[in-house]
C-alpha cells in the first residue's frame, strides 16, 4: 500500500447516507444501542429509524467514513412548532464505532449536521440521552450543549402476565 493510500485511509469523510449504506448503519446501530446502553430507553433502535428519518430529512442523515468504511453516523430531523417562530433541529441518533470514540468522528458528524441545520434555518438543536450515559453527556457538553433537564420516563411491561384473582361470590 502506498503512503498516499495510507494517508487517504486516515482522512475522515462525512457524507449523506445512501440506500446502499442502510444495512451497515443498521448493524452498527445494533452494536451501539442495546438494552445495556439504555435499559429504560423509550426509543429503541430498529430498522425503521434509518428509513423513517431518511424519508423525511435525507440531508440530515450522515455517515462518517475512514478508508471507505463506515465508522459512524448521525441521523437528525427538524421540527417546526406552529406556535413558535423558531425552527428546531433534533439530533435523534449519533453513533461511532467502538474504539474510535474520542478520535474526532463524532465531532465531525455533529459539525456537519449542525452546519446543515443552520442552512435550513434551525435556531436550536435538541438532543436527548439516558441520564446514566456519562460519556454521551460529556460529549454533548464539550460541543456546547447545556441546560440539562431531567425527565421521567415510566414503563409498563405488557409481556409480563399479571392476572387478577377471581373473587368468588
């Protein structure tokens, strides 16, 4: 391998996702967003996450490549509130291959999606993450996010059989 080819492999390239990328992005997301990642997560990673966001805001669906290999992705959307003059950007998912965190991949993805959101008139970007995701919170704080708000999410497991005892008369 030539040194020029080696240099190219170390260059981070951010681009819009294509349909051909869906499987690779989906499988990377499966690695990253497991129940261990967020056992109480109200939003779960599935095959519809990519297709839904791609169909609504394809220009905010990005991949990061190193040496022609996808090593990260960011999926976002915008929200126009009818009662507000503000347009909001929502970074729904951002993921980086294990072992490449803290190497600039997440920063590159975020900077590109932020630029695209600004171009679309977004005035505020919103993210959410599990309160126990310390690495994620540090990452977003480093990017300038603040005003951390706590939310309560509750679950009811409908798969768990709960039967009322019949009362006899």
